[in-house]
C-alpha cells in the first residue's frame, strides 16, 4: 500500500503535502514524491528512499504553487527507484498522477498504449493510468467522447477508469485545469477533507486532522473533484452524488507521538485507555447489575441461535480471531471456525446462511479480508465487522459494525488495535452466552467485573517495563525465539511471534506447546530462547513439562504467568508476572509483555519499529 495526499487552497502546497506525507509515511517508505501546479506548469520532485530524502531535496529549491499532490510508496510493481516513484506524468508533463493499489490489467493496457506510440519510463503499473488519461484527454479534445455534462478533464479520467481493472485510490492534476484535483477510489481508501477555503485528500484520517475533521469517505467507484471552495462528488459513470459529510472524532494530538520515541511504544502505553474506551460505551448498569449493551449493533437473540461462528481476518487480526475461537466456544458453546482471509476466499467453503460471520480488521481495508467478507455476503451470510476505522469499506459493507475505539494506530506493528479487538470479542462471547442462557447472573456479573479491572491491570504491567527491557537486553541477539502455549496461550504465542519477527527481524515462531515433540523440538539448541505463556491453570503441569523439555536441550526461557504463582520458579530461566484475571481473559494482559519485548529487541537491534522493512500498515492489494 502507499500513502497519497492532495492539497488545494491558499497556502503553499509543498509544506502542506510534506506534512501530510509525514503522517502517511507508515503506509510505505520506499520513495516519495510530490507534484505542484503553479499556473502554467507542473513541477515534480520524487526520490527513492524515505520522505526525509525528498524533504532535503526540496529544501534546496522551493516549489511555488497552491495546488499539489503527494505520494509515499510501498513498491509492488517495479523496484524502489527515482523513476518508479510517484507522481507519474504523461510525456508532455501536463498531467500528473499518484496511485495506491494495483492495476491488474496493466500489461494489456501498456501494450495497447505502446501500439499508439506511448513510451513508458517506469516499471510501474501506475504509469498506464496517466497515459490513458492523456490519451482520452487528447481524443476528447478532438471529438467529444464519453460522458456528457462533464468537462474534458473529468471525462478523460472517467474514460480511463472505465478501462482499468484492479484497485485504486488515485489523484490527478492537469496543467490546463489549475483550479482542481480529481480523485477516485476502488478497493483502496481515500478521504476528502473539507477545509475552510481549502480542501484536502489523504489515504488516512490523521493526515487531515491539522486542517479539518469534516470529511467525505469516498465510496467504492466514487470520484471527487476538489476545488478551493467546494468539492463535487460523482459516480464513475459521471452521475452527481449528493450526500452529507462525516465528522471525525479523533483530534490531531491523538495522531502524534506525544513524547514517546516511537508510535508503537506510545500505542502500547495507550492500551489501558483504549480498553476503557472500548468497554465503557458497552457496559450499562441496570438495577445495580452490569450488563453488555449492544444496541449500537442491534444484536438480538437471533444471532445467538447461530449454529456456527466463522471468523476471518489477516495477521494480527487473525490472531484476535484465534482468541475468539477459544472465547466463543468456552463461553457461548458455539462451534467456531477461524480462518485466514486469504485462504478462506479461495477455499470454496461449506456455508450455512445462519452462520454468524465475523470479520476482524483494524483498517477495514485489507484486500484479502474484504474479499472473504464479500464472498460470505454473496452466499447470504450475516456479517459482523470488528474494526477500528469508521467509514472504512468493511464498516460500510457489513451488516453490523462493532468499533474497537482504539483511536488512530500508526505503528505498522499492531498493538492497541489487537487488544481492543480482543475486548470486543470477549464482550460478544459473554453477551451470546447470556442470550443462550449459559451464564447465570452471578457468573455474568463476575466476568464483567473482571473485564472492568483490565485497564488498571494493564497499567500495572506498563509500570514494570524495565524488567522486560532488561530481559530484551539479555536476549535480543538470539538466533531463534519460540513462543509456546496451550489454548488461549497458544493464540497469544502466535501474536507474540509475529510482533517479534516483524519489527526485530528475529526468526521467531509460535508452537502449540504440545506439538513441540512432534517436530519443532529438533530446532531447539543453545541459540534458542523459549518464551512460555503459562496462564491456563488447568494446563500448568503440561506447559511445565514443555519448558523442561526445551531447557534440557539448552534453550533459555522466560515464563509469563500470574502474579503470586510459584509453579514455574524452579524450572524457568526468568519469570515475568502479570496481574491475575480469569484464565480465559489472560490474552488481554499476557500479550503486553510480549509487545514490549518485541519493541525493545527491535530498538536494540537498531531497527525503527514504526517502519519495519518490507511491511505496510494496511495491505490493500492482494
Ligand atoms: O488492518 P488489518 O487489521 O486488516 O490488517 C491485517 C494485517 O495486515 C495486520 O494485522 C498485520 O499483520 C500487522 N502488521 C500486524 O502487526
């Protein structure tokens, strides 16, 4: 995925574009570029490397102009290079395009354009867009084509969009139309910010918050034309769209680092607050008894009768789904199938329209997750989305939406989005259990009381980061790190291993502890660290044996277990304890030391945890 932005107003565009790109840099940092329109010409500056490289270049030579577009790239087609960086222009340099997504039929379109004399300069799929627009622009200038009632520029863009297959969030400027930016989206997020005497464009909300909190979330196949003083919306068939804008509740401060060295660390520390924000609107006290109120999603008894729950998601969100599998089965006694979205979408799954289909996604824009959701919808499923992104495609296309209310998550490695997804899952599991008559009043009240204690317990863990920091200092150079656990602890092991590998680049894996002896134990040696998640009291003896088996083969170990628990004192290399909650709720707390461990290992290894190599925050392409 890439980050795209646009500015049209009275201020100089360049600083505004660079400021917005800084906020979008987490979406890609292979190269960056801007195009600014200054009356009679479009000036493009684009460079391989992080945004800072481009900023230094621009500082040497200012680019005047009050209208422009900007891009930060995560390469899909064509290596990171100056040439492949966006914006891309047509041969005469009077049209410039930035794009996030993948043009699937770019090979065919490229040949078609080459046969008409177009010379390509980059290896990107995006370059076909600008040449297509140029082609239709010139064709329409000679003889009117296509959609009546639109001007030459808009008509050319719409004609080009009609030829493109794949996904796009894109923005176009043209020298002959110095009063507007045209933007369009399909399967790739794009938001228009409505300012005062200025209008803006961005792939994500934080890039707009310095200017405005009034936005249009562009819909599928919607096109926006941004002028200084207003914005027109169209379908990709050129029909006018009239609809109200949306208000964003986040403030600009929520999207800043706030004194922390990295967004990831800030977001780890925001978890107590995020838990409270997720819980508070859903917990209602009626007659002195707490209850879960899901009026917001209209969850009724018919949902509780679902014969099966199917959960799909990717990456960290899939791990939340794995916790969901254990939680729904434990509390609500409904069979659960949790599948990776990229597998589910191609699986020809067996399907019952009465199944409850839960889709989890922080961004609500992950391509594989959306495809799995659409497949289920096509087959008649009821879709419940758990997402952090208001106005996202997932939120708009689902039947019910449960927002995680984690606030903006900028760090590529997901932390507070994960734990708030878990909180939503537990609330749902308890509510379904109650609706199914499986929890009596007392057990229900006790469970909710435990959940209410979680924010303070998370805070307590965060006050002991020094212990994790010391542990990371002792082990950040290990060749292999294996996370092991059983049941809920296995799900947390999966997430812990992902966190560590994605930001520290350490080879880390998760194993269901009982599986070790069926193969993985062959890998264990003196260069191995084993982190054992040990919070499932009924399985203490089992996990204790697994720790001993790995210690006997030279592995160092860290055991994460309950405060006051001494079962592992004699066998663990080191122990980190977390405040005691009910065993099934342990993932809400036990993941926090693992997140911190990953963070400190990454920093000690000299990596930037906010910008892990080869990764992007939200994968809007397949
Ligand atoms: O936005 P989503 O929750 O759909 O994203 C899914 C994954 O791409 C995401 O969780 C990814 O695994 C993160 N890098 C994990 O830290």
